[in-house]
C-alpha cells in the first residue's frame, strides 16, 4: 500500500530551517561532551590535590576516612561503546566461595565493591566492614551489617542505591574476606591463637592441634557476649550433622576437654577405629553404632577385650566373650576390643619355594634367593588354579612353574602351573585339600648349595660363575674346600679341591657352574693352625695321609730363616677322651714326628725369642704405659719398661739411636745410668751428649740383662686421685697448687681436702675454696719438685640459686647444712629474697627414684640437712608484685617487618607507682609507630581512662598522672603516616607510608597511571610543606604528595580532532543536502 504526502513550498522552507538548527545544536552538544567530560574529573582531582597539599582538614579527613575505615570512591567513564569491553575488580578465591555460599555472614575486615551507574558513568565504592559490623556507604550513609548474611546485605545495599538512583543497576561484590583470631585452649598441643574467616568451621580450627586424648564429643565455644555452647564433632563427622560443626565467629574462644574413655575397636566390624565413648555407652553401642555393626564373617562368640596394665591392676587382662550374651564386660579407658573373623579359623594350604613374601624383593637380581613359605586360606572345593591365579604376581620370575608339585602327606602330585595358569583345562586342575603344600621350585638358572654351609640355598649363576664365587657367601669355619662335590642336572658327579685352585692356580679345581648343578660342601676333616717362623702361617685343612712335614713344607711353604727347628711346639686342645690339654715339643728333623689331629696348633719358634734382653726403663713410652696419643710430650702417668733383644757387641748408642723417639721430652737424659748385675754401683751415662751431641766418647758396650734407666726431670710433680688422668705435671718455682690441679679436675673432684706429700714424706691438706673465696694463699701453696698431689672424691655438693648474694654450686664440709650454705657460702640473702617460700630439690631421695621437691619457710627450718646434688632456690619478692600490661605499639620498630603487629609486655610495679613512672621506666618499648598521645588504660573492672604518655615522657607534665592498679592494661595505639597520590591515576587517595619506597610503589597502590589522562607518566612530588622536590633517586617521605600530571589541552584536542572534523564534514553534507 502506497502513501502519498502533499508538501507545500512554505512547508519545505520551514522544514529546512528547522533541520539546520537541530543539526547545529547536535554538533554543539557533541563538542561540549568531548571537550568538557575528560576535564570534569581532572578539575575535581586538582581541587582535591590542592586541598591535600595545603592541609585543609575537612578534605584531608574525608579522604583519610574513605581510605582507612569507609568507602573509597572512584569514577570510570563508561567506555563500552568505544572499546566494547569492561573491566572487573580482582576478586580473591575466598571471596568467590563466600559469594557462592548462602550462609556466609558479613565479617569484620571484609572488603566489598559497590558499582552503579550515575549520569552515564560507572561509580565504584570500595567498602570495608569495620570491627563493630558497620559499613560506611559514603553519601548513602553508615549502615550496620551485624548478623546479616552477605546475600541479605547485598540485597539491602542494592535496594538502597536503587532507591537513590533509579535505573542505576547497582552491584555489590566481595573483593576479599576478613580474617580474625580465635583462642584455642584446654587439651591441645599448646594454647594457641588460630586465624579464621567467615566460613571456618569448628573442625577446621582444631585441625592439627588436637592430641590423642583430646575430646571431640564436648567441644565448647564461648562467644564474645559470654554465651557458651557445646558441640559433638564426632556426630558432625559420622552423621553429617553440620549443626555440631558450626562456623567460628569473631571473638569466639574454643575449649577442648580431655577425653573420658578412648577405646580401640578392630577386627571384623564395618568401621574399625579408635573411638571416644559417652558416659552410659558400652560394648553394644561400640559395635552397633561406632563400629556400624559386625562384618559378614564376624565370629560373635569370639570377641576379645584387652585391658592395659594400670597401677590398681599391674597385670594386663584379656577377656573373651560372646556379643549376644546378656552380661557384657564393662569398658574402661584404654581398652582394646577385637572381633575375630571366621576366616581366621579356616584351613590353609602352603605355597613354598620361589614365592615372594612381605619383605622380600620380586626382582630376580643376583644373590641368594630364599626358600619362602606363604599360607593361603582354603575354602571347600577350591582348586589349585583358583588359589594360584590371584597370586600369580607373587611368584618370582625365575620360578619353574612347569615343574611345580603338590605334597600331600607321603604323596607327590606333579602340576604344570605354567600350562594351567595360561592355557587352563579342567582336566589338569587339582582340587586342594587342607594342609596341602604347593611347591614352586626355582628355574634352572640357579644352582643348589647344600651341606656344611650357613644355610641350604639356591644361588643364581651365569656363564661366568665359578665354584668359588658361588660358595663365597655361604661357607662357614668348618666348611671343607678339599672335596666339594658338584652334581650336574644330568646326574654326573665330580669332586674339586678349592685349596689347590687358590694355592697353585689350578683353575681345573674351580670349574664353571651350570644352571641346575647341585653343590655339596662337606665338613672339614682336620683343621690345623700353623704359626711362628714359617713363610705362610695360617689355618689349613689337611688331607687324610698328610702330616707335619707336609704341613710345614707344602702348606707353610717351609721354615723361616731364623726358625729354631728343634723347638717346634704342638698344642692339642682338651677333648672328651683327653680332658687335659697337651703340649708336645719336637724337632722337625727327627725321624719320628707326632701325628696331627683336628684342632691342633703348631708353632715354630724363632731364634730371636731366645736371645738375651736389655731393659730400657723410666721416662719412655713402654709396653706397660697405656698412652694412646702419638704426642710424646703428654704427661707421664707410669714408670714404663721396654725390652729389646741383646746382640753381641751392642753399644748404648746403637741401641738407643733408633729408639730415641720413644724417650719423653720430660726425661732427664743427662743423668741416665746403667744397672749391671756384675757392678755394685750404677754406671752413669750422659745420653744428651751421646744421642744429640754425637759425643761417642761416653758410649759403652752393653751386656745381657743390663737395665738402662732414664729418670724423669726434677721439675715435675705427680697428680693422682680423683682426676681426669694421673699425670706428671711440669712446674716452675712460682707454680701454685691451683694452677696444677685445675686442668685435671673432674666434676667429682673435691677441692676442700687436697693432700700434698713432699719428697721427704711430709703430708698436709689444703682447702682451695678458702684460697679462692678469702684469698688465703696459705691454702694454695707453691709446689716443689717431686711433690705428690692427691685429690679425693667430693661427698657433699649443693647448689643455691635465686635471691642470694653469691649463687653457685658449693662443696660443703662434713656437718655443714642449709644455714652454712646460705650464710657462709652464698653470703646471705639479698634484699628481694622471699625467705618464706624456699624450694629444695632432692635429686637423690630415699622415697622416690626420680627425686623430690620441697617448699618451706627458712625461718622455721634453717637447719635442714642437705644431700649430694641438692638444689636450693630462693624466690624473689618481685614475683609477688602486682602486674600491669603494656599492649599495642610497644616493643616494635617503625622499620620492622610487621610494625602493625600488636605486642603485650608485662611490668611488675611497686604499690604506689604511677603511670608516668611506669612509662618512663619502659620508654625503650616505644617507637615512631607508637601513638603516645592517644593512649588509654583498660582497668580490671572494664572501665577505661584516657592518658597522654607523650606529656609524661617528653614534657614531664604530670598533671593527669594516675596510680597504677593491679591488672591494668595500658594501651598504646599505632601511629600511621600516609602518602597522598592524586592526579591522573586510577584510584587517587591517601595510602599508608612504608619506609624506603620510591614513587613507583605508591603509583602502583593507586592502580597505576590512567593512560588516557597521562600518556607520558609524568609526575611532580611535593613534600609536607608543599615544596616541590627532586624525583630522581629519592625515597618517599611521610606526608609527601605525588601528583600525576594530566595530558595538555593540545594532546586532548589531537585525540578528538578527527572526531570534530568528521562531525563538521557531516554538518556541511547535511546543509548541502537540505539546500537541494
């Protein structure tokens, strides 16, 4: 259908004018929108920057409050039309979970993002839930979210925004969830503080801190308002009752009690485990409810209750009962109940041979494979295929399945398991009977070793395996190497002599072993030991007709050069036939030689043994001296003797020259002498000149049995008794007793009765404690050469500690007790001593093997007798002083890793002490982050009082000073500095100051540069006095103002010039069209 319009000429002209006017208005509006819109926000930010730098309180407070406790507002021009995309705030994983959970409660510390449309712009508010549950919605007001779920709060906020701005499409999201600390105490590993969030359940809070005897049946939660509730976590886990596993809320504290009765249930029940029973629950409840009933094969009449030994009943107890009986035994803490299985009473069959059992390896590597046995339950009618098929993987790969067999009584039934398991036929299957033994032998790549060895075994062999290598790990002392029998798989047998193979290198006696060979090792016939002056001493196995001549000439390889052939000793061990041992001396060259029996020992003497000797004694390292150190300067503890063979014509120099390293450095070599039987007086000899001066004029020929004596030097004393080691110690003319004994004292050495015996026999006791304590040098005398010092063991050692003037460990004399320990040794109590609460610890007690501890009043019991190793502790009156607490920004540094972490420090005060005095005494606790001017006191009754600690410490203004009260808590808040970031950034505002950071860090906190407004990333920094400062290498200081410069007018015009030119072109085109 066509429509026709009749337009007059005047109407056309009027319409052209009207369209032209509308086009002009349209172009003007577009220009204004593109020119003014980018600068509207910049102008507001510039105003904000100016007010911040000049310190205007209203704007500064508004910005600060919006950052710290309220809502941070940002504006973003909706660019969906231009770019086709939109950005979303970053959301944490916990926040995603919280938004998906219908029961997530609004929690202090939550951070939300509220977005809505206003004047074609997207407005975003960042909201923080404060500690009291309130949320600052900016110009929408402050609202309370306590007790509301997030979904309820979301609906409430979005409705409120929608009411103020219709069609604004508000959206509330969770950016991050808040966290809080809860206290867990009671029967846990340690009283601790656990961090939780809004969806943390009770079981999660206790995870990892419960002990074996922590009760989960009565866990108490005390909320911040004092309400208390009990929960059963076992029901929550077993029945899925989440009411028994509630969410933890801020201010909650958890108390875990000790479990009452903990019982272990095992065996044939559906849910074995360890359970905590309630008060009236017994065996029926344990099995039916906790164990979820008996298993299908449970033997209900064979239930065993095992009761642990206790102090009341030292012997353990075991009770067997029937679950269906009317009277069941009671259950006590620690009991263990086991329900037997009928499977345990079924008959078994045995799998033997090449079977892998627990603890053995399934690999077929080298070494010995043991003969293993595995027991398998047999069910009526089962065949060998049904038993072996599930256990196929437990057979060694080297097992010879084809040669398997069943041992049934005296009968042996061959079974080809290789064929049966892989190509099953019913005809070849065998029905097993109880106690059948299914034997799977090893394959033919093994040799079988039996006889006189450690254990009969199969040994894997290769083409390179010789007889000696196969037997190496299996031989024992009495195994014979002279007649080892090897039987091949085809029945051939040969005997080999491994001794000949080793001695003569005859490899024919050490053949290669083939798979399937059987090796039998016999017991050695005659094993004889040959020692002394022969070329090859050792233990040998002799053949049947061999005797002493063969033993020495062949086995021993002949006599040595200094052998004394006429002095060979045969020692025969005692036997049942001849109880007494026998020793026979004979000459090897004689015609008749004694016969050799098993176990005989033959020793060929050396002519060296019959030479006369010369004795070297005194200050030497001799055979009788037990010195393990190679340092010959160690202290001498014994008079040593060294024997050396005498040879005709031997001189002192030729004898001692090789032995001079055995002479101690403390020896007096100048005064050595020789004692000779034929001489009435000693022969003096100067070994110093002889050995080191090479003056041979003093050398002399030694005679047999001469005794060369090298005395000790005269500047030594001998220390013995209760010392680390009896020693000769070098001294000088000014060496005192204490200098000598100190390095040699043990923890048991007594210094109260040190005896010194002089060379002339005079003996006297000294007390080194008196010398140390009172400076009595008569008790620490100078020592003289030759003195003998003897220390005895201490008998009465006691320790005193705490509030005494001289705490320490002291050795008491006989008859001395507690009074002397306090007054004489510890020099009395200090002024702070609390003498009414002394503690005495007896490590050695008659009544208790682990000692005992007593507490008493010294005024009433000053004469208590002390025992060895007693410890007396004197407490301080300071422990009874009342206490106050400094809490908050104390004990931390402004540059520490966590300056915001609150600390709590105890302070004992004297009654009458004031807050100012306590603050001055603890001024080291405060730092740059401590807001001393805003402190306050929380009294024990809950009331608070504001205090200005800064006036007390720095101004000495005590106007509002207060006396301290017991259990007061002095709160010192944290002082926080800020840095302002404004201009062309995404989130301008004030941010917490962190030391040693540059401007890039704070620009990053503000979301980075707004590239549409600041393309060159140009900034200007103003200090706290609004002075412009240099940017390069400068660390940002507190209250600095970082301004991100905006692009110039020319830059913005260039960005929109193409748009304006397009609009103008369209306008001209429209005008031209209208003129037509």
